[in-house]
C-alpha cells in the first residue's frame, strides 16, 4: 500500500515509518503544520492537493486531526490515526464518526467510552516499541561523554507538569468551599489506582465557580463536556504534578534518584536533576543502564500503558510502574514488570529490587522478550492493515 503520512514533532515517527516500509508499504511524508484549529479551509486545500499528487491508499497520523478527517471524507480516502496523547479533546469533534475514519487509542477504557456511545470508528490499539532499534543502541561511548552519565540506581524521565499550562494555579477566585472540595477529591484520588472518579464528581455548582476563574468552554463543533475539560486538562494534570513531586521526593530521600525533566529548577535531596534528555537518541541509554526505571502515569490515562513503559521494557530496562489495568492483558506482574499501588509499596519495592539483582535482571529480560514477541511497531502496523 501507499501511505501519505502526516509528519509533525510526534514520538514514533521514524519507528513506524520503518515498520511500514519493512512490511512492504510505501510511505510519502507530508509535513503537517497544525494550527490548533479543528477546521481550516487552507489546510484542507493543501492536503487535498497532496492527496491528488501522491494518490495514496490511506492517510496516517499520530494523534487525530479533524482537518485530515474532513478532507478524507470529502475525497473518500481512509484516514488512520493512532492517538498516544491523553487527554485528547479533538477526539470529541463531530468528524470522529465519519465512516472513512480508523482511529486507534491506547487506553482501553477510553475505547470503551466511545464503543458504549455507538461510535464504531474508534478501536483499541496499545502502543509499541522498536526493539530492533533500541537493542542495537550499543554506542555507550557517546553516552558516557554526556555530563549526566553514571550507573543510575533509580531513574525517571518525564514532565513534572510544572513547566507550562498550569491551569489549576490560575483559579485564584475560587470560594473557600470549592477550594476545599477540590483539595479533598484530589487527595483521595491520589491514593487510588485503577479508577478515576474526578470527572463524575464535578457538580454544576463546582464547575460554575471554576469557570469564574478559568473560563473554559466547549467547542461548538464537538461533544466534549465542560466536566471533561476541567477534570482532564486541569484537575488530573494537577494531581499528576503533585503526585510526581511527592513520590520523587520520597524516593530521593531514601535512594539515589536521577531525574530527566524539562523543569530544571526542581531540587530534591538525593536527586540529580539533569534537565531534559533527547527521548530518541539518549533516553534508551538511561533505560538500559538504570537499575530501576520509574513510570508515574498521567492521571488522565484511565487504564492504558504509556509509551514510556513500552520503551523501557523494549530497551531491556527494568520497569517499576503504578498500577494500570491494561498491563494485565499482556504482561505478568513480577515476571515482566513490577507495579506499585501506594507510596510505601513503591519505596519497599525499590529497596527490594535494588538488593535482588538476579530477580531484577530476569524481569527486565522477560519484559524485553514479551515486547519483541508481540508489541513492536511491526506488529502494530500489521494490526492496522488488518482493519483496513
């Protein structure tokens, strides 16, 4: 098949292009400049011209763009979108139900939400790892030249969600009641893994008070609720920020922690904050060399396995993650990976696996084997093609 791929600064571009080509498909790259608009006549015209020039069998993109969906419907061309972001409000655009769409999400609970609503264009597809590329990265000489190189005990790569879009802090006009209510449900949610109840606990009165400080509004051409916007983009984001800082602080008090994050200002006792790391070229070396790699999922991911977890296991690294239900569909706890269900459980398991190297090494080896056998981009490409 011939594929017109919308390329932008997304994760996985090189990996899925290689998988498509290895499967015998031709990929034509179309640099896509997203203006943030859900509809845009100029972008539709340019994309239509690219379609006419390339004559592809379908269009592919990481994440879902209504402009592409509308254009494909008009031209009768299948549009395949694989969403790895969460939350992702563009999924609620009216175009999601167009029959030319094949939209894949990595979170089973999100898929079920659309399935229950009768939307038949949304499918479940977990993320993947390019184990061939990751396992071939053996140029440790260049990695050792980086200023942060050392044998990490515990490592975490990811945002602290303190760098930008701090929507929660903008709500400085909340009543005392609303502030206390939000603090209460956030504190409880932090203690619970496997179920997120924030959205259903936002009453009209609470929403009205939050809108007084942060005037979010739903789109006129989409069906997302105002509760969804506040729960997923404001509150769950803040819970994640608080949780990551709290857990990383607790870890750094007992163990050596190496942190790779855009927020260079965070200073914790026992933690080396190296700032951001190039995810494609250098993060895999961190995954390979760290004794324990942490995953602390964004709270808006309801049950899905984050891309970071696939890349850790696909690099041969040891993964210690918070509980996410989708893991159990494909991997065995304490055999392929390890999960924690509380702060104390996290600290205890770090201590245990730092002392038990043989078990730790065996689990990392098993995780890599599972990824290689069933969860590479080549596997996912074949699954996508089978839908078509």
